[in-house]
């Protein structure tokens, strides 16, 4: 039986123009977009996260609800 996992991916652009993301596992359903937008604004305004490029989180891009289905091919 396949395992299905849902994640909420918050994507941003950093100050060095790279795309970075934060993932929420598992997201509450249904997704409250006002809460998500407030969280994204907080991430930017707090200036506490630095990205792999050495930049800071600067701009909201989008929010993705990602569903992954995994089938075990062989189990030992």
C-alpha cells in the first residue's frame, strides 16, 4: 500500500536572488492562507534566517501543497 505524505512548501527569494523554501510537515487541513501569509511576513520581517547563499529571506514567491506517494519496491 502506498504511503501518501502532504507538505506545505513556503517559497521565498533571498537577497542574493536565490529561491529558498521552508516546509511544514504535515500542514493543517484546510490550509488557512491568512495564517500562512502572516507566517511568511514574519519570516521576512524577523530577519533571523540566512540562506545557503549567505543572504536573508527577502520576498514571498508562492505556497505549494506538495503530495508525495511512495511505494515500497522491496523490503528487507
